């Protein structure tokens, strides 16, 4: 399985260096000239680890190649629609899929787990941050927020803060807006922020678990959001795209997502 950094991947696509069907140079055994089918997954950055595990299963079971590009959900959506290449779109929030379902660029969706926003703080919670989104307005703490125009976590944060009518005040206090959930974790680890609003699942990553604690927010302040995959209408290997969604919703697939906190 290949993880391709978004700029390199996009450049390769635009100049025609990558196709959806090519010989796999890492395949074991003698080379027979046989080509392997290849599918591309557009994956929100928060879900990369479980998708990597799922992709490994599909590659083994179907003797294919699964390529994944990850990044901000909006960037991934814009890229997929612009170049009309790829097989599965997996954003951090189902809201990104609505218009694609409406115009039939996404022809099938499946739910594979759920996510909820939480507070992330430095290990030990030195600022004694409480489980309340109103804490973002405290004058004695530094905050960083996700960008609602670029990421699912930014969008979900804005929805929750808008319901409490405090988003404008909170964003005015933020030191900066970061385009993805990875940047929010980094803000805590490097000391830019005392508290951020982020996806709960990222706390299980080893580099985060050692430096970050999570604070579960009240249910009335947040909503569980389903994790939804969409099969793209312009998939060139529709059979594999369908199979990928089937494995994601299988018992084994759901166990993978659950193990990563979804």
C-alpha cells in the first residue's frame, strides 16, 4: 500500500505519471507482465491509520493495489471533483458528502464508525480545564481552533460553538486556525495552546498519548458524527471500490475502526 503526499500525488496525476492500473513493482515472485488493478482512496487525515489496515486486507484478498492520499476533507473533495479520478472519498464529516450524493458524484455511502469532539490538553491538565466549551473563553488559557473552511474538525467545532453562541468570541481569542486535526495535536505538543477542540480518536496515537490528555465534553454540547465513506461515480475499478466499502462495514472492518477509537 502506498501513502502519497497530496501535492506529489496531484502533480503526478496532472502530468499522467500515475494510472489506475499498473504493474506493482513490489509484488512477490517472478514478473509475468500481469498488471494489478489499483484504487485510490481520498482519506481525511484523522482516519489514516484504520484505513491503512483495511487497505492491507483488501490488497491481500483481492491481489490489488490500494493507494491513499490524505489531507483536509475540503481539499480532498475539491481535488477528486477537479480531476475526476479516484474510487472512494472518506471525509471526516458526512456533511462533505451531501452535495456529492445530490449530484450523483457519490453513488453509494456506508457508515463505518463514529467520532465525537473532545478537549485535548497537556498531560496532567496543568490549567485545570473543565469539561465545558465555555472554557475556551477563559482569559488565562491559550487556544488554537480548526479552520471550518478546510477541515471537518473545524466545521464540527464551529457547529457546536455556534449552538452556544460563542464561536465569534472563541475564534477571536484563537492564536491561529489550523487546517487539520494533526495541527491541533501539534499545537498542544509544542506548547502553542493549553486546550484545543479535536477528534477523540487521535488521542490513541502513541505520540499523542504520551503528551496529551482528553476531556470528554457534555453530550448536550457535542454530537456524535458518523464516519461515512462514499463510492465515487467515476471509479475505474468499481468492483474493488464496492469491495472496499463491504470490508469496511464487515465485522473485521468495524473492529479495526473501533480499535483506533472510532
